[in-house]
């Protein structure tokens, strides 16, 4: 391995560790709203992508459809997602965020952004 390759590898290693540590610290800044990280990830995906079918959400989150069904049932019971018939295919449902979920995500992001800004 040449000196420049070794230096690049060392830099990549240091960067990977720094990103992992930063991600861990940012996760620790989340408010205790009682939602597991997987459920928050589903809400964030819906926020980013817009309404999706349960199958598309399962694909995005890389989980099996039965797992997504359980997650969506909990989020619906908690008032964070709505289900409506898909206008393109009435046999399907589209899952979308409620205003409550949007507020939760906005507050969660604000809290983490403020923590990060306080370090600068």
C-alpha cells in the first residue's frame, strides 16, 4: 500500500468514526415522545416522500410488509398517520402524515439542530 493510499484509508477510517459518533449524539438529543426509532424513520420517510402505500413504505424502510403493517397500526392508533384509498388503485391505501406527526418531526429536528448549533 502506498503512503497516499494509507493516508486516504486512515482519513476514511477517522471520518467514518466521527460520523458514527455524531449520529449517535444527535440521536441522543431526541425528545422522549415514546416512539421507537423505526417508527420515527417511517414518519420521516413519509415527510420526505409524501403519501405512500404500505408496500412502498416497507420497501423504503427495508422491512417485511407484516412488520410495516404493525408499525402503521401503532402510528395510526397514536394519531400520526392517516389512511385513504389510493385514487389510482382503490384496492390500495395511501399512508400520509397527520398534522400531529408533522409537528412532532418539526420539533424533533429543531431540538437536534439547536443542540448542534450550540456546539459551533
